């Protein structure tokens, strides 16, 4: 079974060495648009443990490892190709290390140009004719619908879609030039044909795969019915085609274009583009090589428009394109920080149902509330309410300021305590520190004897806000599920004056603005006071002492510290490196003239 057949059967796992996000993302986009699982398995870099990419519109983290041997066995068994994005000086070392680690791998692409000649010739001795190794230099290997190894075919979804790379066909595209390889792929699609495969040999003087190797691959490939070739002045590759045709080692029709006639306009030969593109002898000129190809039946037009027209004569029109909606891929934006929700707010547990406790108190909540109050709570309602608070306040997503501070500090390489402290220091009146002030507000409102409307009027003079009221995400008609769950504890009390007062305030404020609802801080502050008074026998003085000691804020700090630690652990697990804001989020304030 040929290497191309193995690729078409699913042997396509890629390991990336080095860093080239644009090309890696284009490979993932090709996989997605082709309806395949992602082919990029891992990235070899010592800088971090994961890198962020998209698969379709979903953000994913691709694991990073310091070397090939450190990949887990589950990934090692899937590795078939190397995309080597490292510099020319390191290309040899990395490529040989890859094939030493994965001797059964099928091939590689060396993206770098100017690989030292001694390295390139040694790679030819080791792998030439035995592995599919595209480069040095160039854009890689493409098998439509199955494998995109490199920038070949384009690096954005529009190029992938326009060149119909998800649809297998019957025309092989072969060239040394990376730019022209992708241009020819598009030209083939515009001619109404589709690719069987494409191979960019590479523009350096000593590519690992010879032209003969690639044409032999096309000759033996049952899917390939014709070949498109692009060459340049300089070198003798085209004479290899001539000899293969004469010896009947290449029997399939070939359409070729040899660029570089302009060289004849100069007094002496000039080098154009690639290392090979320099005429050393008369028979290396573009004109001589065109004539030699024509002599063995190759269609080799004089002009590029004629060449494009000749592509239509190649066999193969039987294909069915897969149409993809690429617009969502064009508008996606990476999140600033990679994080998961520790708590699922879409599935809040039921704590009270039918006036009875459903979820009983847990040992953690009971122990914490006893420690904070200085004595064990006597009522199961108090214990269960504390457990409910701690369950629901562990996390509210990675976007909130305390979690962000924790994660940014973790990505700076700091330890657990430093990162946790960074997050905790964010807690204040605008984030998490409003429960205590809400408790003070409800207590003061009840004592004032004012109506809810009068209290709101007096409390908001001068632009002040009422702690415990308002939310950025939730509003009337879109309630906070945590508030609904905690409010059910009111059913267990005979009276709940603080809670009733808070709800009366909510009726006034939501009449002004639908987002000014009773929030989770407000409902905790109200119900905890009512529970302590009715279930634990607390008096007015004792409640005031708890407020003065910031007991109510502790109800947020304790569970949220757990959430911050979870985000810290996640960042250490991913280790995406030092956090920096994307450039497009920064701006420079310019002085007005």
C-alpha cells in the first residue's frame, strides 16, 4: 500500500516542531472543513505546556512537550508526520530526532530555507526516496480531504475553500516553488479539476525528495490521472522528466510551465528567486527545457494564459464538492485567557423543595460556619444554608477580576499562595465584597421604618448604589439561578423580614432598570441574618457585631478561594506562558493637534 493510500485511510497524525501559529491554524481549519478529526497532535517547544488554537469555532488547547520522546504513549501511536517550523540551522537535528523517535513515521515537511548543504545532503542520504520529506523551503504536502502538512494551499479558510481542498480529485500538482505550488492548486480548481495530491519539493539547492521521487509517486497513485508541473530556469530537473517519459516510468499526461524566459533579456545570466533558479549552462535556460519537454509529449506552453487553458485538457471531472460555511471561521476571536467554569450555573442543585430541605448540611459547611460563629450551629437550616452558599460561590467563571488576577499571576510563574493572594486582593465593594455592605443596608433599611421607595430615593442620592442590587449578566426575565436556589430557604422560616425588605427594594429598582435585580450578594446578606435570628437565636447586637467583623464577606471569600485555586491549577496544567494582552486591545493616546 502506497504512502498516499495510507494517508487516505487515516494515517495523518502531525507533530509540530517550533512555532508557526498561522500555518498550524490553517492545518486545523483544513481538517475541520474536510470533516476530519484534528491532525495536529502535539507541539514540541520548551516554553509552555499548551498552545491555544481553534477547531472550527471552538477553542482548543494543543499539548506541548519538550521533545519527541516525552509524548505520552496514546499520542505516540498516532504520529505519522512532522511539520518542522524550526530554523534552517536546527532543521537537521530536529528531523533526525523525529525519525529516530518515530521510525515508522511516513514523512515530514521542513519549512525553513537555507538549510546548510552538509545537513541537506545528509538528510537526502538518510530519507531520500524512503520517506515523504518536502523541503527544505517550500510549503509542504497536500492530500485533499485528508492531509495538509504545511502552508500549502493557503493559510486562511477562504483560500482552503476557494481551492476546493476538501474534495479529492485526479490531478497532481508538483513544483519546487512554494508560492507557485499554491497558485497552481488554485488554477487547477479554476480549471474545473480537483487535486489527487500536491507536493512542493522545495526551493533550496538540495531538497530531500527529488523530482523523480515525487513523479514516481504520481505514476503509481491510482487516484492520479494527470500531472501539473511548474519549473524555472536553472537546474536540470526537467531533463529528469524527459528521461522518465522516455523510459516509460512516467506515462500519465503532463502539463508544464517553465518560467524564466526573461533571463534572455540580460547580458549575463541572473538568479531569480530560489537557490536553483540560476542558469549555469545553456541547456538550463527556460526555453531549452520547454523544448526538451515538448519533444517527449509534455504540453509546455509559451505563455502562462496558454498554460492555464491547457489545464482543462487533463483528465478528471467526476467530483462532488463539499460546501462549507466558512463565515463563522472568519469572525472568531481567541479568548484572552483559557479557562473553564469550575461551577456549572446551568445546573444549580435543589436545596429546598416543598418547604423541606432536600440537600442536607455537609461536614465542611458545618465546620466552617462553626468556626466563623465561634460555636456550632444548632439548626440544620443554618448548616444547609452555609453549605449551599459555599457550593454556589466557588466560581463564577474565569472572566471575573479575582480569577483573572489569579490566572495572570500564575502565568507569570508565581506560586500558589502568591497567585491566590493576587485574586483575593481584588475582592472589594465592586467584586465579592458587597455582601457585608448589603447586610448593613438591609438592617439599616428595616430600622429606618421607611417605605422601599423612600429608602431607595434616600440611599441613591449623589449617584450612590445599593449593595446587593444589580447584575451585569442577569436581569428581569433572566434570573440568576443561584438567587433562585438560595431564595428557596425562605420557605423554611416563619418570618424573614430582611429578605422581604430586600425583595421590596428590588421591586422599586427593577421598575427603573431591568438589570437592578436582587443579586446573590443581596440574597445571602438578607437570608443569613433572618436564619441566624430565627434558627440560632441571635439578637440585634450580635448581628451588628458580625457585620462589623465582616462575617458576611467571609461567606464569599472562603468558597471563592477554592475557585481561584482551581483556576491556578488549570493555568499551571496548561502553562501557556507569560500572559500579554493582544496588540489589538491596546491603544496609544495621541495628543490632539
